[in-house]
C-alpha cells in the first residue's frame, strides 16, 4: 500500500524518503528508488493526486523556452550580440531577431546595442547542449534605458510579480516608478526621483525576505503608504516655513 | 596500557558533538557550516556557472571542482603554510570523488560547480567534516542530487575500534593507531570514500564499516534537520 511519509507543503531535503509504495508517481525534484520516492532537490513538497513534485526554494536560474528575462550585452559578433542571462549559459541575440530595421552586412552593430546595455528579451529556444537563443521581436521587449538593476532570488520572482502582476503594479503605482521583472531574477527600476527607486527596491527586498509569511500584500502596501505619508508631511512643513 | 576508556569520556561508538548550519555565506549560491568537536568546516558553492578555460568543458555533463584549504592558524600550534600543497590537492580530489556519484551533473552540460571548503580550526577528521559541509552546501545551492553524503572517520587504537578519532587519539603514542575516513550514500548504503592510514585486520575493517554505516545514518539526520531549520526560522519570525 502507498504510504506518505513527508508532509505536504513542507521542506524536503535531497535523500529524504517522501512516500513508499508504487501508487505514487515521481515528478519534478523527485525520483524513484525501488519502492520509495525520494527527493533529489531542496524544495517544498506538493502532491497532486498521485503525482509528487517539489518546488525549488533555492538555486540559480535555468534558461527555459518562452521566459522573458533581462540580459546584459557582453560581446558583439558578426551576426549578433552575446548576452549574459544570469545563469550558467549565455544567450545569442542574432540580428534578424533584434530589429525589423534593415541592417546592412558589416554594419557597426554597436549603433543598436553596445556592450553593457541591458535588454528585456524572450527565450526562443534552448537546445540539449543549453545553447540559448533570444529575441526582441515580441510586444514589450526593448533596450532598457536609465535606471537601476538589482538581482533577486529566482524562486521569489513569482511572488514579486504577484497574481496577474498585482504586486508589481502596486509598487509601480505607489512609488511612481517603472519596473521590469525578468524571470531570471534581474529587476530593472526607473523613476524620476532617486528616493522613489530606493523605496521600490526596499519593497522588493521585503517581498524577497518575507514571501513565505501570510499577509504579505498588506505589509507591502503599509510600507509604501507610510513612506508616502512621510513625504506629504515633509512637504507640508516646508510650505509652512515659507509662510 | 590498553586504550579502554576514551580521554573525553565518549562511548566507543559515539561521535563528538555536531553543530550544523546552512546559508552562512551570503554571496554564495549555497553554503554550510559543519562543526564536529573542535574541527570546523565552512563550505561555499558557486554555480552552476560558465566554465573557463574552455578546453575543460564537458559537453555531456557539468564538472565539479573542489578546493580544500586549511587556514594558517587552524592546526595544532604550527602555522599551516597557506596555498595548495600535495596533501590539500589529494583531499580535494577524494572529496570530489566522494560527492560526484550523488550529483545529477548531466543537467548542466559545459558548466562547472565550484565547491570551496575552508577550515578555520582542525582537530582530526577534517576531510570528513569537509564532505559533510560540502554536501549540505550543494543541497542549499539547489543542485539536483540523489542524496546527502555524510562522512565520518573510524579508527583503531590498540585493539579497540573507535568512532570519530580526535587529534589526541590519532596521535596516541603508546599503542598503534589506524584511521579510516569513509563517506556513504545513505539511501543505497554505498561507500564513496574509503581511505586508511595504518593497518587493520579483515575483521576490524568489517567492524569499521558497520560502525561507519551507523554513524553516517545519524549524521544524515543532523544534516537534514539543519537544512530544514533555515526555512523554519523564517516562519517563526511572524
């Protein structure tokens, strides 16, 4: 008979026996050894009917098809740009995937993107040897202008974005900044005032730290509103001084 | 005089007190601290990341690179000369061989996982402490691996088999001493490290493996709870 040993929604460690018996099926982050299903990655356990899987709680980004990421141009070749994806593998952005403009052969590619530029791009394909191709030809993909780049833990990205982007749009509205979150854990923040950007970073860091504690949305909005109030009182004081 | 009572009043099959912690180095992708008695090991894992020089890349699987280093003040009084030497290179290699069988490195072709192990203080059994710390750090770094690799030194002083020798016992002069560091994969009970300094009979070696097996299963429990601790601490903060 199948018997579950570990509890659902708890952390499992590599080598830990999750379930005994052939009824259960191993999925992501688990493997079968004889009768047992064993974790092979540090993660949180989820059980969907008979299928057992774990969701990672640590680790670097691993490139996947259709992910939108923020990448940095690190090299320029004859037919495109090589970009760093914040993972073990760099990606290739070829000229035909970069722009609809006609680029003549032998033209200076730095006119479009130079080394050190950050781009939001989408992964078109990943081969078995982890050769990664990216494109800029999809809505919303572009070169990123002035702003700040911060790095967050990859497995926290869904929490920073929130359900249908609710969390990130709240931060955007409250701090009046533009934010782009890449699946690879790179986040671009740009605002007209440096303190707005700093507040947005503070909020993102708070999400990263406390995403597993319930009531996260309330705490974030509290943080953002408190700071907005401070600003208001400050400006009030200033106007009084003038009087 | 036969060695019938251990100098620190431990039982013959008792390890020194163990302390383990995960996530001690902020900038590393995974890290761990493992203390057994007076031997302290820190392990940091970086990667998987791009491997240079390029000729070292393996298109079929990622490679594991281990560095073992004792800090100058870590020894028994004499200054340990810094930098790699014959001993540290050998230990790094056996550590790599001890860890490789559990890692699913075929998930990361052409890349490298770097494991750096540092010892601020040693009192015998450092390669075993290093392997324990490294396997915890690898798990913390989110590398797919079949199991943790606990490791322990088994020894013989006179005719007595002992678990986890410290430096006093390893350097015991009144009787002959043998020292067998070993590492085991608990789910399959396969040994990935088995070395010996000194000599033992066939029966004594068998006894050593049985003692080692038992100790490794216990160490794995300590390592598992230590890794889980990192995530429970956050929940308590509420």
